[in-house]
C-alpha cells in the first residue's frame, strides 16, 4: 500500500538551543505523516483514521507542545473533528507522546468516526497548533487523504422478514378415547365396561359422522408378575379389545369401520411409566419410598421388579386400590378429521364475507392471495374484526419487502400496541428496521431476543464490520452478499453468480482489487448496460482510482 508522505512547515520556538517556532515552521516539510490505508474506508459504519508520524532529528523543541487534530471536511463544507493528540518535547509535560530533540521520534494515532453520506467526497486534513511558553503558531492545514471507499456499505437488504403464523391447520384431527379396565390376570371385556360413560362418549363422537383417520387400540398390564405373563396378558387384552372395537365401530356405522387397515395396535406389556405416574400423583403417604425403590431397581429384570412390586402391594394396600387396578386396561381411540372449508371457499369468503371466517382462517387466506391490494384488504379485515397484532405485523412485512421503512415501522408500532410487543416475529422485523437505520446495537438486541435466523445475523455482521463471522454463514455461497463478504475479507478471486447489475458491479470491484482487467471491464460494462446509474457511480468510486486513466474505463464512463 502506498504511503502518502507530506512534508510540512512548522512554527515552534526552541529557545534552549536557539531554534524557535519559526525555525520549526521552516523545517516542517521534513515531518512525515503516513495514513494507512492511503484512502479512507468505511467499516462497520465508521471511518478509521490510522496515522504514523515521524519527526526528524534536531527538530522538536524540548519545551514545545504540538496539538494535532484530524478533520474530515465533507463535500458540503461541514467539518467533523476527530480526537486530538498532544505531542510534547522532552522537557514538557501533559502530552500523549514525547518527541526528543536530538534523535527525533515517532507517534501513532488511531480514531474512528461515524460515517455520513456527506463524507463520500471528503478530504482528511491534519491541523496542528504548536505552543512554546506564551507563544503559539498554527501548522498546516495539510490534506493527507481524499475521498472514501464505501464498498462495505453495499450490503443488499435481503433480510428475511417474519410473517406471523396464521395458526390455521389445513388438516386437523380430533379424538375421543374410551378406557376399558380388566380384572387381575383377565382379558375378557366385562358387560359393565361396555356400557360405562367412556363408551357412551365414544358412541356420541362416532355419531358426529366425521371421516376417520384411524382407530387405535392400546393395551397394557400392571407390572407385578413376570415379563412373560405381563406380555401375554397385554396381548390378550389387545386382541379382545380389537374384536370389540371392530364390532362397536360397525354397529355404530363409524366411517372406515370395515377397513381393517384403519386399525392400529399397540401392546405395552408391563406399564412401569404409568405406574410411576400414578404413584407420583396419588395421595399414598409412602409414595416417595415407593418411587425411590422403583427407580433404584430399574436395571433389574422384569421378574425381579415384579416380585418387588408384589411385596410392595402387600405392605402398601393402597397400591392395589389407587394404582395397579388402573394399569390393567385397554384404550380405544378414534382419530377423525375435523371438517374444514375448502381453499376455494376460504378465499371467496375472505373477499366477500370475511365475518364468516375465524381469525385463523382469515390470516390463512392471506397466504393464498397474490394480489397486494387484496392482501392488505384481508389484513385490514382482520384488524377490523379481531384487532389481531399479527395483521399489523404482516402488513409491515409487505412494506419491508418494498423497502418502505416508514410505513413498516408505523404498522410494527401498532403491532406492539395490540399484543405483539414480545413476539419473535415483531422483534425480528424491528431488528431489520434498526439495521437499515444503522442502529446496529439495537438491531443486535432485537435479533438476540428473538433468536433470529443466521441469515439476518450474517447481514448484521457485515454491517458491523465483522466479516469473519459473516463468512462462516456465507461459506460456499456465491450470492451478492456472499461475494461482498469475500471481497471485504480480502478474497478478490470471487464472483457473484446472480445476473443483476448489482452483482456485475460487485464483480468489477473484485476485478479492480485483484488487478484482473478482464473481470473488471467485462462486468463493469454489463453493470452499466443493465443500470446506467452505475456509470455515475464508477466515475466517483475510488475502487477504480488506479484505472481512471485507462482508455477502456474512460470509454465506459464518459
């Protein structure tokens, strides 16, 4: 990188050796300042000024003080001052660095300032004031850099907006279950079980006439006894219950009753999980001891655990009455499809009679609508009928996709006011707005609160100047932002594969940085032909500074 060496004249008096301020002014052209890089660049929304200064031998008065202030002068004349650095002679005090008279000396300086659009065609000046006792003289000003490279700000605003979920299920099942209990070591279904309230509820459910998704028969045994006995007993209960279920379904004319493929079977054997759950929820005084013994013996065989349980039952009579009898059972469950409106019916009603739809159906209908005007009308109906925050949020998403930030934030604020203040979707969209506004700290807070997608976090990392973090997400990709990250990480052998003017221009920058004129001019020509605005940008863009005298560049930008 070329260093700009500027030799300045000085006005500092060094009375102790007969060299005053005037002599320092005359020798100031021997002082060397170097700005690295030679052209200022924006990173993380800020301009970094990094200087090295070298003073020659027998120059800096021993009692002198020099205050140096970098100033950025914008294209409209507005000045932005960075922090000052104070240099002192070896017999002075209060400075940030000491410069010796005989040997001279060096200093380094670093500061950052927030970038604004007015700084694009700015100049960086160094202004200095030298003081010796009661006398002072102005040094400079001297320009050490002109213009700013803003490639890092060419981030594509393609964050993923968060559309609130409608909550509607196109396919939804409802269920009803009847439980049949058995006597100890029995698998036959008693008449009393066939007429209890559970079976009556099952009958009422079947009468609704819903289309059946499945019939499920599950059986189990209480865990006392051997594994073989419990398994066989559970299987026998399953088989007897299946026969009864088929009979009952046919008798009640349940949908799909004659199709045996609709029946699903499950035999659990000894139900230890059910045992522990019932004990835990029981009023048995000794339940903690029982659970401790049960859990402690998990690794034992079923036979050993069963024998232990038999011993427990003899000691704790309540186990039989409160727990074991409820584990000797089968369950008959009917899963049926809940009747739904067709998509066509929902779309039609959303536009003609939205009051006939639930809030979930209305929000769902919006996902089936492509016309923006109709889409906003639907969301406005949700607001009118239900005042649901999701409608405000989703209208905000429409505006975000159109880069209409003002309208988007207006609707996001209404989403907050109507119940969405802590919802992840609203927080994500607020994070996008904050990111576009350059409030990167606030954007990060929003994204962290809602556990945003890695895609959005990667874009934020680019804006923050954390290109290494962003590159981890974009590894292996050749999208616009992926290419931008590669360039900012110093990888100029990269190309964006998207056939857009923006991508062509980015490829031209990569070519310029890498010294590849073929890539540079081929892509710059495509960019300008696709969008004439890039001609004006290229004329001013310091990425192409070294090519401004190139005939091909001149012909493309004239």
